[in-house]
C-alpha cells in the first residue's frame, strides 16, 4: 500500500477519488533540547526551520502512503507561499494556497524534550484568515473524501469557511473527517461548540487527550465509544500504544502500536491521519486503516519535524 504518491489528477488505486485536505500550513521552528529548560538563561538545543502544519502534514503522509491525488487548501502569507508550495509538491501534494497580503504564514515553535515529547507555541497567522470567499464547491470535483484540520474551527472566519466546506461535501454525499487538533484550543473554544462542529461528520480522529476533554471520560475507550454515538466512526490515537476504533457506540478494534525509537513526536498524529485516510480511500476497513496509521506514526517519530522526509535548508529550491 505504501509508496510515494504523484499528483497526476487521478485517483487512488481503488478509484476512491482524490483526498482534499483543508487545513493549516505552518512554518515550524523545531527546537530539540536534551536538558530541562533553564528559565531566564540559555539552554542548548538543535534548531531547524521546517514546513509543517497539521493539515499539510496529514496531506503529505497520505501521499507518502500511496494516495495518488492529494489536494490541500490553506491560506499562507504571500512572502512564504512559494517556499511552501515547492515543498508540498515535492511531497506529492497539489497545493491550493491562498496568498495573504496582510498576515504572515502561521508559525509554530515546537519544543522537543529528551523523551521526544513536544510542546507548541503557536502563532496561527494567515491560517485563521481562510474565509468563505476562498471556498468553492468546484474544489470538490473528483474528490472522494474531505478532511478538515480542526485548527480552522478556532476562529470565526476560518470556522465559517470550514463549515461551508463540510456542508458542500454533504450536499454531494462525499464522506468527511475531522481532526480536533488541539486540547488546549478546544478548552478555549468550548466543548459544546466544538462538538456541534462535528454534526454529520463521518469520521473523527482525536488523540486520547482530546477524546477525554470532548467527553469528560477518563478512559479513552469509553471516550471513543461515546464520541462514536455522534460521529459514526471515531478513531482515537494513543501514541505508542496504538489506536482505538469505535463505531456507533462500541469499540470494535484495539490496534497495537508499532515499535519505534522516537526522536521527535511532532506530526505523529498527522502521519496517522494521513495514512489512515489513504488506506480508507483504497478500500481498507477501519481496523486495517488504523494499523496503517500506526505504522506511519511510528515512522514519523523517527524523523525531525512533521513531514515524511526532511526538506533541504530553508530558501533552497
């Protein structure tokens, strides 16, 4: 199933149609430090500037996992649009980037500690300025699945665009999925409002923290089952422990994780999502698709940054 996808206007091998991802393109500043942060002074770190963003990362991993036609709609700062465009195309993704003349591209500082766990400092920049004017139902032509990065739900303008896209997909009977994106931002938005955004969505892909927050249940399995009463297929990622698949109120599969030596967990959940969606478009059942997601997540944690293959130095190409 795995293989580097090429953007050729075609479909997956199972004629499942293209994957359209609507989400965030981000410039990541990844700082790996092997000692605790020293407040008020210096801490030695290895720092790289890389392309990232949950939506963009998921799209790249879907292409890496064999989806032949992956498209990405996002809003970026005009000054970095070309840099991101080149790197998305190199990863097998067709960029549909809206260049913002007023606001720069989103930037995330990822602090990665000695255990490979990451903490994010996020400036959402142009991402949250994606607007209904940037959307057209014609973007769904040839699309077999629409995936939405939940980061777009955290600001009014981008939320309107995201919900409009989901409505357009429903009108065409195109399956949809959402990654809730951030437990921290869900808390600020409000759980009830976030849950309302998932009405009529077909697939939900939260991590364990997000699932707990959205349900108030401490056990990820209980949370997965409860969420799947609202979203028919809910897949909760558990990091190194694998994933839970819940359908219509019942946990139907517990998928073990894939062993890996982790150096950076940035983008591991995005890798899971991309590979899972690629597998589903190719005809895999939910449990088999989740197993592909776990394999992609294990590969992701062995890399620096959130993409399948590290790009060259910033500004190259």
